[in-house]
C-alpha cells in the first residue's frame, strides 16, 4: 500500500465512526434524558507514549504510520437537557447532571437512567420498557400509598459509567455510587428532561463528517489512479 494511503484510510475509518455516532445522536434527539456522545482523535505517537508510560516498549515503524490519526476515545456531554412540564404525575426529571434512577434489567442487574417517564404495571412502578424501578434497597417499588418517596436516586460521575441499551448506563469497575437517602430535592414531578442534542449543530456535524469521508475516499482513488499510470508507464518502457 502506498504510504500516502495509510493516513487517508485511517481517516476514512474515523469518519465512518463519526458518522455512526452522530447519526445515533440525531436519532435520539427526542429520547428522554439522552446524552450526546462525542469522540476524540489522536496520532499513533500518542498511543506509543501511553504504552511507554504503562511500562511497554513498542517499536516505531516509520514516520508515516506514526502520524496516522486514530480514535482516542468517546465522551458523554453531561449537560442537563431542557426540562419540560408534562402534567403526568408519574413523569420525573432529575435536577442535577450526575444523578440517576435505578432500574432492574432483564438479567436482574441494576442499571441507571435519567429517563423518568414511569408508569404503573401489575401494581409495580416500571419504566417505559416495563422494567422495575428500584428503591434504595434495590427492590421493585409497589405502587401503594407514598410509593413516590421510595424512588431511589443515586449520584455517579459520568466517567464511571458506560452506555448500554435502552438509554441506560452501567457502572465501570471501581465506580463510586452515592446512594441518596431522600429524593425530595432531586426530582421534579410532572416533568421530563429532554435530550441535550442540538439538532441543528448535530446535522451540521453529520454533513461535515460525510464530506470528510468523501474527501479522503477521493484522495485514495487519486493515489490509486496515479499508481496505475506509473505502473503502466514503467511497463511500457520495459517493453
């Protein structure tokens, strides 16, 4: 592969990942409590430095491959989305950016969400997918008198979380979870937190990512055409 193709191919992969991520953001613009995702890029040299600091001693191949851009990681925009009144007594919005409700998933594990669009089902309080909302003891909440006081709210730093399905999160290993004793000052009843997606800027970012992908693709095609011409010319001279 021509050396000029390496960074272009890597850039294409990055832009494809950007398109996927931004498309997912845009698709969830109306999802309750959804948080926008972003990603960062770094050169291969950045990874070499990290590896050396971790005690590894990788070998540099050449200057070209060391400057290839690579995805450095993802991050979550923690900003609280707009809070909109709904008038539904089973809708709840969280005030602080690092607070979450607790939900029991299909495997009996605790997950965390900012989607407070709850409902009653079979005398239990559940989320929009029918999964149990939990109290401070990680038990399902029975919809009886004063059951709203039982809704558990916890504090977790976003850096200790990773996204899972249904707009929920799970904790990473070693995560610090602070269980709040009372939820009175943490929730707004009769309201929901909308996603923090700005549809206009997100659409602009999507168009930009697609254009960058097309540009790198065109660059690779141009290099391939030049290589073909050089090979043909050399072949003709040899004959």
